[in-house]
C-alpha cells in the first residue's frame, strides 16, 4: 500500500503540473519548446533526466549484477557518448528551431523530402527507445506488488500485471504530452532527475557501508556470489567471448562488442528528444550552462551504477535476481529492499523499496513523455506543417496535430512494448542508439560540415541508415535463432524453433552506421542538385555563434516551394 500511495502521489503532483502547463501554453513555441523560458540550470537538470532513463537505472544495474565487468561497459558507453556528443548537439541547437529536421533542411532545396524522412526516422527511433522504458515499467510493478513468475496477486498473474502496467504508463505519458507539452514534460523531468540522483546516492552510500566503504571487498563478494566467480570481474563474460575451438565465433563476438560500443557512443547525438531539449533555453550561453549541469549529473550517476550493480550481485545474489526477472531488470529494486531490511528491519525494507520503486516509476513516466513529445513534434511541425501545409500552417492547427500524434504514437508504443516485455531494457536502448547513429548522425554531420551536401544525400542517408539497421535487426539473433544452451528456451524475440538469423551480430551498428554515411555521400555525389554556397555559410555562422537561433532562415519560403 505504501508503494501504491507513493505512485499515486507522484502522478497527482505531475498531473497538477500538467494542468498548470496547459493553462500557460498558448502557441507552438510554448508547446514545442516551453516558451524558451527555462534557465541553463533547469534545462541541464531536465537534460540529465532525459538521459538517465529507466534503462540506466534498471537495465544497467541488472546487466552489471548478472554479467559483471561486461555489464559496466554500458555505463562507460553511455557516459563517453554523452561527452562526445555535446559539441554536435549544441551546434544543432543553434541552427535549429524546434526539431532535428529544422537543421537538416536549413540549406537544402527540397525541404519536404528531407523533413518527411527526418520525421519518419524520429518516430521509429523514439518508439524503440519507448519500448525499453515501458518494458522496465512492467518489471518494476511486478516486483513492487510481490508477483513472481507463475504466481498471482489479487487474481492477476505476473504477466497480466506487466501488461496492465505498460498500458497505464502509456496512458499517463500521452496525457502529459497532449495537455502539457514541453512545459509539463520539462518540470516532470526536473523533479524526476532530482529524485533519481538523490536515491542513487542513498543506495550507493548504503551499499558501500555494508562493506566498510571498501570497493574491493564489494567486488570480491559480488564475484563470489555470481554464477561464474572466476571470470565475473574479467572482460569477455558477455561481450567479446573467446570460444575455444571456434575462431569464427570468437571473432564475431568481438565484432558484436565493437558494434555495441559504436552504437552507444555515436547514437546519442541522433536521439531526437535530446536535441529537442536544447531548444527550451533562450540563448547559446544558457545552452552551454545546461551542458555543464548535465555533465556533472550524468557523470556522477553512471559512476554510481557500478555500486548498484555489483552491490546487487553481492547482497541479493545471482539466483534471486534471475528468479524475479531473468533479464535482471529488477536488480536495483531488490537491492533497495535488501539494504532497507538490513538497516531498518522489514519495515525499513518495505519503505526503501517503495521509495526507490516510485522514483523508478517517475523515471519511466518522465522519459517516455519526452520521447512522445519529440515524435509528435516532428510529425506536426515537420510533416504536417512543412510538407502537407507547405510551411504555412496556423499554430493552432499544428499544435492540435501534435496532440493527436501523441495519442497515436503512445498507442503504438504500448502495443509493441507488450510484445517485447521479456527483453532486457538496456539492450533495447542499444538498438535505438544504433538506429539513431545509422539514420540521423550521417545526415546531421554532413549537413553541418560538408558544403557540397544536398537534400538527395540527406534523404538517402536517413532512409539507408534506418532501413539498413531495421533489416539487420530483423535478421539478427535478437529476433530469432538465439537459444539458451542449458534450458533450450528462446533468448530472442520469437519462440524457439524459428531461426532466420542470417546476420550474425546482435547490434547492427558496425555495419549500419558506415552504410548510412555511404548512402548519404553517394546520394549527394549522384544528385544533380547544386547547393547555394551562401546557405552553407549562413548555417555555419548560425551554428557556431547562435546568431539568429529560433528564427527560420530567410530563404526558407523559396525552398519550401520546391516539391
């Protein structure tokens, strides 16, 4: 009851914020960018909140707890990705107005084609990222209600509870976006980020205190309690494994790890909801302050996931974690209960579990709201406003379309999350990052830094990278063919017995990212379009200095007349 009460309290508070935001949202600028009225500190906290997702809190802790050293590679990958992407994202913020497509279409002659491609890519990447958050929500509530696999709670099975939770989370996130827009989403992110960092600090301190604040003792206990004590703290347990007598498989494992690393490091700059967050501040100086705040919060958080993951392995144990959730998504929550029980008895355990569970639930609601907002903004602003309405929509029309789009995208995400509810959430995020790096990054980089780049190159790069990554994933072990050698159970999305995995890598980034760049370059070189030199010069000045930010380029109307 305590957990449910905290859930309800958070939802009521955020709904109150949503109604307030609704009363102060009067146009597209308010709905898409919160009126650009947030300070650097506020936006930095919200930006960190966007990045510190349920996959970070639940999925990474679970991967570290089950896989040891290799699980922590996710934390390192996300942190390095953030640092490398900051410069590129700030340049995009200065050049754009509301969405990634504003940057890509700034200096090209065939804007409608580019905006359509960017809108499609934004929706696909956001939906895959949404899956991870909503799958985590299902696992979270099952644990908090005490429902184990094969058991029931108040007549509801664990599987049914997961499905019901996914539907509820989807409904609430759609409400946030439809009624509150960017203002509501940003304040929800700020509240969530403060709670998440504070709770992670508390758990980290409690974990280390169990081992006399000696990290070596914690790591040793984690290795002893793991399924493979000899190699738990060594690389190669999950990624890059050497298979004795099988050189081909060993090489593939190393390539798969490299592919994952590329996706994590290069995908961040292509995530639509991260780019959109920078449009909420008034000027470039505030954007840089946002970056400074976000670096500190994100860096500290990902370092603390080390204590959460290894602490869960040492205190909860491998068997208890996998019994609750084979993918490990509930390891951090089980750790919270164990620590609370140790320091405060059964009541202490229930209180700490309820609090951490409510924070995790808040994390999921906040991140999914940002993703839905990014998708609906792109559909309304880019596709409806600039393609269907030729760049001349009424603001009220555009905002209405954004609200309808939020409902449609939310319904699609709910359906797909129900199908994929048994996959590890951190892995689902890695797939989203691979798609973002393959489809969006080539067009962004070449648009900002290649004078010769054309609309044909942008369209070819987006569709080539997105289509290539989707096809490779469909024919990879993620979808079919991966089976647990001990139990015979399917580790893929489809049941055992179905195997059409002709692409051997689980993450497509190693192939799809270069393919996206290749498509963009070839599309440009074989295009008869000749870009205007002055357009590139104007974009360069604007992206580097922020002069003229948030205003459409002077040549936009002429470009929009080109079909």
